[in-house]
C-alpha cells in the first residue's frame, strides 16, 4: 500500500488525509468512527465554551456540485470533547481540537 504518512511540525500523521473540521465529527460516535477509519487524524467539530444546539433546520443542503450550510456551530462544548480525548488517543493518531470563539474575548 502507498505510504501516505507525513510529519507536520514534528507531529507524525499516518496519512496526510483527514476530515475537515465540522464534517461528521460532532458526536462521540462520529469521532470514534474517524478513529477506526483510515483518516490520518481525528479533527473535532469546532468547539465553543458552552455546548450549542446550532441553528434550526433546515441548515444544510447538499447537491451534486457541493453543499451550502449555516449550521450555527452545533457542538458538545469543550469540556465534553476534552473528556473524550483519552479514548480518542487510543486510535494512535493525532487528535486535533478545533476551537471557535463567538467574540473577541473568546467567550
Ligand atoms: C456541515 C459542515 C460543518 C462545518 N463545520 C465547521 C466547523 O465547525 N469548523 C470549521 O472550521 N469549519 C467547518 N466547516 C467547514 C469545513 O471544515 C471545510 O472548511 C469546508 O467544508 C470547505 O472545505 P475546504 O476548506 O477543503 O475547501 C464545516 C463544513 C460543513 C459542510
């Protein structure tokens, strides 16, 4: 099999391909699925301090040429993701926490 591994800033990735922040990486089950996959890292949904439901549906529309969305940052809140990190690290690939702020102070 072709070696797709790479090293970025001293961090080794088993593959240079990984999910974009926000794409099927909100829940524990989605993050575990990424762990079990060939993805070179587990990138989390962008997390805020408090959990968020996000915008009311419809908020995502997919079509053959792409998609458009206004999800409203639905996420579990940073504490829930922090608690998942030990489990996610057992998959032996980097876990990348995407963080989001809602104002200049980050709160
Ligand atoms: C449903 C959905 C949710 C997304 N959520 C986030 C997010 O939480 N944080 C973020 O930085 N980008 C988010 N994105 C943007 C993607 O990470 C990615 O940047 C975008 O799909 C464009 O891909 P590209 O950067 O490869 O062009 C989201 C995209 C989609 C489709």
